């Protein structure tokens, strides 16, 4: 069910994406200590390692050129001599993390993100993964995945990572229109994407994801239509169809174009609705927020069995309480606390090589945080959440439910005294629904724009 123009206008506000709660701008960094984080990580490990295992996220920041739309932490260079020193530092950081654990870690998930992981040679990626797995146990059914640039991903990359257990890759495409690619400096042809996709499937990869973005500069209804028609020729197993987040005050590279180049709100609405309609018609099922999957993909099966999980890496079928982020700017999550690494490569290398965990800030969750976090996660993953004030009293939750009443009146949710369920119309507004429960944001509403717009 499509939302009305009136609803879209009403809820077109700056909203977090809720890959965590509390969101990063609302972390209590003054109360945070690295020792406190280490205690929660050790506790989470003891609590869940044998049953669920742990997730590893490795941030590989290097790119040869800057994609001007990008909001990631990147380091632009053509000097590939940086590869091994960085990998050695990541493995040193992992060794420091492993000292927190009493037993061998059970790895249920590895994700290589960036930056451009395929900036690194296949040989060096093998050194990285072998180092991460040394002394660890790979859980049966573990999922290893990596992000890849279609223009530089080779058959050697695909084969080497497959041999190490990788079965899923994500190709950052965004749009096939040459004019859009030029202005965002993300250049790859359909033929390059097809070659990598075909080779990955031939090697044995079981899940290929395409990242697409709507709302990019110079994007039109025709360009989205043509992009998805080309996607239909390849039928990836998953598609992430994101709204472009225009935050030039955070990412100066986005200043290379102005808001005049961006689709207006009405056009952006058309881009989103056309994309969703075409993907659904192709047989993709909408998963949580911004994601689509074929019925053969594990993400769809996780949604159907109510086992979908969401972390800083996005949606996954692997539930882990403990996620360790390695590398510059990477975020770790013990469920009870978050910790983020320093944001520059130079400082990261210096700290790690001196034997210091490169944590720069974080947040220890309060009892109230943990309650709100659970409800936001359930909304993002299942479209439903329930509460029991007798078993779990929480004033902040009571306040949040009061704010939800207006969303219920607008038809975005069905609300009663113990549950909320997102309606078909409300699926478009998951971020707005979660924001109603965001106690920390409402206690200290930002004076300036911190987040991207909801639409």
C-alpha cells in the first residue's frame, strides 16, 4: 500500500537509521571507559560464544578514488604498499581482543567492508582471513561476506575468498546511468557487473547482493527504470535499495554537487515507489527496511521464520550478541555496550602498533537503553513489538508509546495497550516509528540536523 503525499510530507524529517540504539550522536561518551567496554565484551562472550558465536566486521578503508555520494570512512590512495601494514595492524588488534576471551572464539559471521575491500590483493586478503581464523572455530553454517567494486574485483579475489569460506558478496552499483555515475564518480559498466556476477556464481557463491540508491544527483524516473531493467537481466539474490543520505556537513565530498542537482521530494517519492514496484514485480520480497530478497535467499527465510537480525553491518540471518569491529572507525557491539575505533588511519596504526586498543569513544547501555533497544530492533526486524509494564517497568517506554498514538491515527501502526504492529503503509516509515520510542533523542532534540531525511 503506497503512502499518501500528505503522509510523506508530514514524516519527511531528519531521522536516524537505527543500526544501533542509542544512535551514535546520543552515546554518553563521558561515562564510557575502555575498561568498561572490555568487561561487557568478556561477559557477552561467556554468555553466547558457544551457542551463537561472534561476528567480525573488518573495515578496509582504502579506495583509489572518492565516490562523492559516499558516507563511509575512506582513505583515498593509489599506493598499494599500504595493504600489508594495515592488515598486520588489524591482526594485532584482533589478538588484543582475543585476550579478553577465556576460550577459543566461535566465528559465525565475517564481513569485509570499507572503503573498497577489493582494493587489497587476493593474496593479502588471504593473509587477513587466515590470521583472523587462526586459533578460532568456524561455526557450522557461518556466513562470510565482502563488499566489492565491480570495476576492480578479479577472478583471483573471488576464488581466493571462496576457498576461505566466503559465499556472499555485495556489489556497489548505485545506478547504471552514465550521467549519474559521472557526477558521483562511481564508474562501472553493466558488462563489468555482469562479468563479476557470472564469475561469482560460476565459482560457487550462493548469494550476490546489488546496492542501489535512489535520490542521487541527476537521477530521473527513466534512469531508475533503466537501472532496474538491467538488474533484472542478472537477478541478484538480494538488493539493498537505499535512500541517498545528503549530509555534506558530515561528508565534504558531497559538496561537489548541490541540492539543485538532487531530485525534488516528489520526484524522489516517484523513484522509490517505482523501484519498489519493479522489484516486487520481479519476484523480490521486501525485507525490513531498504532490503529485498528472492525467496531462495537466507534473508527471506530468516524473515519468514522470525529470525531476522540487524546490526551495524545491516540485516542478517545470523544472530550474535557480540560483534567485534576491527580496523579504523569500526564499531563493536556487546549488546550491553558500543565501542568505536579512532577515525584516521594514521592514529589507528600508531595506537595498535603500540599495543593499545584503538577505541576512541563508546557507550555503556543503561537498563532503560536495553529496553528501548529491544523494541526498536524488533520493529526493524519483525514489524511488531510487545511489552509488559509489570515485568519490565520503564517510564521512557510509556512516554514513547504516547508519542506512537499519532502514528496509529495516521494508519502507520496498529496500537493497543501491550503491542504495536506496523501496517503495510507504515513499512515506508519504520525509521519514524522507531524515533517515537527514541528516549534519548526526545530528551535532547538536536538544534542542528544530525541525520538524513526519512524519505
